[in-house]
């Protein structure tokens, strides 16, 4: 039992192959009644999870659903507002509006194909994900003809410091199969990834997943 708690399930029907993170920023522009332009900045982190069939698992099984729950956000900047969003038309497209905001639960149902618009994953594996965005970090006032960066470099222009936008998120990932098995792992991520103030975009791929341990529930 002690070994299982440390090492987790050794031969589940499906495995988490990788976690990929892309961090950057985008802005919305508006002009006030004094003809002054403002760029409100949103820092965003797109997170992708690749689920694969375990080739060492010899029995037949299929994904019934994959879901994320129990989101906990830890941040030092009390002014920062952090929200989680589901995809819109595909896994790389997000609309940071209330329509796509999730509170504490996101579910992908198993099916014949992976279709993120309908929150569906192929029942033998595929790509799922969500985006976590930080708002209220600041804004940049600019002139009409000024050329603005369209990525994380805009945060630096607005005077945002690295510690102002750092936060940690933890959540549970559950894989439920058609054979009525459930496997749960708790995942913790430090966001944003990379030096987006300097580089504009930061990316990380984790294929080792040393701290991700799935247990049967």
C-alpha cells in the first residue's frame, strides 16, 4: 500500500504522455473620450494534455470521459484576476469571455473522434486542454501610430514585473474508462512558463511527468 501511494498505478489502460504549456499575452485596445489609446493586457497560458493508450495494457478498454476538477489558484498579487477557459472552435483557439469560462470542472467525453469544439476526445486517446488567463495586471497608454508588440513583451512595456504575474495552479485529472475504472492524478503547474517579458512567448513540454502519479479511485 505504501509503495502504491508513492508510485501509483503501474499498468493503467491509458496514460498521460505529455503536458505542453504555451504562455504569452494579448491586448484589447480602446480610446477614451480624451482621444487617448489604452491597451488592456491579458496574460494567457494554453495547457495541452496528450492521452495515449498504454501499449502494455493487454485488455480492451475505452475512454468514457476525461475531466479536470478541484482547481486551486495560489497567487501573491491580490490585484490579479485568474480565470480558466475551455476551447472554442479548436484546441488552439480561446475566447476569453464569460461564455467559455469554467468554474471548477471541465469534461471531455469519449467518442469516435477528438473534437474540442464539442469537448470530445477519441476513446482511444487524443489531445485535451484548457487555458488559464490573468487579468488586471495593468495597461499600457500609447499613441495612435505607435507599433505595439502582440505578445508578452507588452507586459514589460506596461511595467509589469515577473513576480506580479506569477501564480501556481493545482487540479485533479481523472481518466474514466468504459470498464468502470477511474484513475486520478493531482497536477501542479507554475505559470506563466518561460521569460515572456523578454521573449514574448514561453513554451514548456514535460514528457517525464515525474510528479504526476495516477491512482485508482
